[in-house]
């Protein structure tokens, strides 16, 4: 698999419209636990302040982009815990770029950053039980299903289970 077709890069001011479209796509709100739309002003401030390092902010967002730096998705490390050497990972691929194995490629790149440069021991993810595409992605990327949170998230007027995945760094 050629990972050179994509890269992970920092958010840039030119990503504002892309970020605005993804963050305000109500079909994704159940995944991101979003309740209200984001304004461009708020997102512009977020991009401006995204320069804090992961040790300070406890999270870091990367743009999944093509070689011409055009955004195709986002991948985050969140709940960064330097003491226990772990972080959560979440990603979203723009609808026009789904089905191209970008999620698996982006996970491989973020794992290299997390396990090698940040010296993390593990990554974890919570995936809605009805999100079959993400369940398949994390399984295909070598994440192990390690738990089920019953009735964990509430959306579409009902409670939904969340599957917990972990990937331990190879020592």
C-alpha cells in the first residue's frame, strides 16, 4: 500500500471552509457529540489556537491531505495522557473521498507519530455500534475490540452502544 498519496499536516487558515463544512454536517454530529453548529469565527479562532503542542492542549488535530495539500479528512489524537502513554484517536473522511482506503492510511501515519515520536504505548477509539464502516476500519487496522459501553450515546431519540478498541504498540 502506498502511503505517499496522503499526508498528515497541521490545520491552515485555508482549511476554514473545509473545517466549517465537516463540523457543521449534521449527519456527523452523533459521531462527534456535536449539539450546535460552529460559526466560521469560532473555527477561525480554533485554527489560530491550534498551534499549542499536544502536551499542553492534550489533543492534536491533523488534516489528511493529498500531495497538493488539499484536505480530504481530519484525524485527531485526543485525551492525550503522557503519564499513562495513551491517547484516543478519531477520524473523519470527507464524503467525496470515502472508499479509497484513506482512513486506514491515515491511521497508519498517526500510529507512526504516536508510537514512535510521542512514545505512546496505546491508542484507543470509541465507535458507535451501528457505524459499520468505522468498525470495519479499526478491525482492519489491527485494533482489538476490548469492550462495549451500553447505552453510551444518545442520538436519533434513542441510546446507542459504543464499541471500544485498543491498539498496543509493538515493543
